[in-house]
C-alpha cells in the first residue's frame, strides 16, 4: 500500500475514521479529499490536514483524483450517486470506486447505467454512532466491525482482493453480499427500526403536555429504544428515498405485527399477549450469544477496548482477580449506533454491577444497557 493514492468524497465520521485507520497503518499512502464548498475552506478537511490524516485538499476532480487507486464515496447516498458521472471521465482504468452508504441497490443501478461496473464495488461499514462529523472520527472505529462489500458482475477477483486488503487494514471484517439482499437485511435490522424510533419520539412529543412532563421523565427503555433518533436526519432522509421497496415491505410486516398486538390488547387475550412477548424475548436474547435451550435473563455490560495484543486477557484477568466470573465474552462486530466494543455477560446482576465498578476503577469506559 506504500504508493497507494486514496481519494475521499465526503469526510465525516465514517470517511474520517477510514482515513485515520489507513494513514496510521501507512504514512506513505497519499490521501486526498474533495472540498465541495465552492470558494471557501472546509473546516473538517483543514482539520484533517493539520492532523496529518490528509495530504491534499482539492476543489476539482481532475486535480488529483485522476491518480487515485481507490476512491471512497462517503457523502449522503443521493450525493454519492450524483458524483458518479463526474468521476467517470477521470478514473484511471485500475481505479476502484467504492462507497460507504447503507443502501446498495440504487447506487449499483446508477453504476450499471453509467457503465462503471468494472470500477465499482459497493461498501457498507457496519460501525458508527449517532454522532456525526470528522471531529468524532476515530482510528479504531471500524476495528472488529463487519464491513459489507457488494461486488458487481464485472468486478474482478484482483480488484475485490485489493479492496478486501484495504478494508482489513482498518481492522474491519469484510463480508461479501449481493446488493439487493444487503438492502433487505439492513431494512429489517436498521432502517425500519430507525423509522420506528423516530415515530415513537414524535408520538411522545405530539402528546406531551405544556410542561413537557413526558420528556422530563423519559428514561430507561424509552431512551434506549429512541437513542438512534439523534443521528443525522439528512442521512435517514436519503436512506428512505433510496431503499424504498425494502423499507416499505418491512414496514408492512411491522404494521401487521402492531395490528396483531392491538387486537390482542383490545380482546384482553391473555395467552396471545404472553406469547407475543415471549416470542420476542426468546429471539432477542439469542442475538448477542446465539444461545440455545432455556432462556434466562442476560446480565451484560459493554466497554471500549483498544485492538491490541492482550487487551481482552487483561480485562478477564482484572475480573478474575476480583473473583468475578464471566459467563460469556466477545467482540461486538455490528456497532451501528452502538457504544462499546467488548461485550461481557455475567452470571448474576450482582456480578454485572461489581464488574462495572471494578473496570471503571481501571479507567475503562463502561456502557450498561
């Protein structure tokens, strides 16, 4: 990667974190970014340059992007699509064009229409938080997170292998998927949940009193389920506009479920109400651990962790020294809108409380959910 030239269009949380990770692995790599602010400096890009993350800032694509080996499209989804036609004229034959959007179908169609399938490999790093902007980017943001890649029919093995190598340098785990299947998956596990979260927040807002008592008392489950509503409205507007079919299909499934529970409540159907919640609990409890058999309450906490030799062993040793038994331990690979890299499951609630207190004494950042 020593002589690799990498371009960025859009430089927020994800783009900045990718750039930080790649630069940390190889200072010789040339990283450039496009300033779309006509006639004025881009504060984020200037900060990245002063940090030593970026080598150049350009205001036109033919002033450096023609030399790029890889170009990351990190702007909102619809903007990424608009840039494709501008880039087509300047791409060198071996350049790999990729994006980081959470919708793949639309951009793949645009790529096909423009005859760019031999250049393009879709990408979706499944990491991030509700925070936005380069100032929140981190070298370690993508470590041990899944990074979906969606090649086209014309993607060569050599190009895919090269991008896999680049993605791996960020510490992420590459996963290859068909673009349409990817969009169905993220619609169900990310896009529709965000719509539900925003709808719940707006429902409470619309029915709050003049003293905003609901907002004052909102905590616990409400804050947890609605946390993702604090993320970028523009990004989610773009997602709804570009993943329309999948979102509408899974919204229909969700509304169908709401209709069922509405009927169960109206009819005071004890058995169906219990079954509804038991089914959800059983499936949800299996998501972190993939456990089978008798379902028990999960006592868990999460913490930030650097990806370095012995990091997990150190945590385990601290807890063992303090006579705290760990039931399960593992890296959280899909961290979109989640805090914490390492997940700890303890046998008891008392054990979880004791573990959190103990690890905080060693200056670990703990998240309890």
